[in-house]
């Protein structure tokens, strides 16, 4: 059986994975479930077993045992991300199609991907100026600190109690 060396980082040691393990991981990364993958690779996973039911059971068990290790789960994740990366153009076209059809969430996502919408961007507060017209502004008398207001006597309105 052929051996494939996988190196993630220059400082890490190479991890050896067989071609059969990579084929099983690629099948799982494409969305196939464990029983279907075991059925497809049963003669490679358990070549010595002649009983069909036992061979399938052992093939599923072998795949589950492989996936119980962190190394294999990491490789499965990497293979899944490769598939997602390959499918990205179709995904973006699907988002655009839904956005054109009127889906607001798809439109928002499409605009985010395009860089035209940033929902989590820091919003700087705008300066607000409120201007009141024809209201006399208070004048401060500097001698004693009291405010003096210039009011026209015609503008004074008295309110009568009920």
C-alpha cells in the first residue's frame, strides 16, 4: 500500500497516512457517511473477511477507530476545507441568486462578501448641532456669576392657575 506524507508546518514532524486512509477521508469530506464509505471500501478495509455482514461491521469499526484519533480528524477537517474552497464559486453564485430573489439575509451576506456592507464595523458618532431660532440666549454677568437674560416685556406670558 502506498504511503503519503502530510506536513502541516515546517517544524512539525511528518504524519504518515496510507492512500486508503486518504481515500476514505476524501469520501467522508465530500459528505458521505461512515456506513456508505465502509460499504464502498469494505474489500480494501477488511480484505480477509469472507462473511459480508461481519466485513461491513469491521469496515465501519475501522473507520470509526481511525476517526477517534486527533490526527485523522485534523486531516478530515483539512480535506473538508479543500472541498469547501473548491465549491466556493458555486456557493457565492447561489447566494447571489437568493439575494436577487429578495432574500434579505442573502443580500446582506453578498454585500458583506463584496466589502460593501460591514455590520460589525466601528461606527463613529456624528456631531449633532441643534439650532433654536428666536430664543434669547442667556448672558452671563461676570461680576457675581448670576445669569441675566434679555427678555422683551411683550414676550412675557402669565399663566393663570386653574
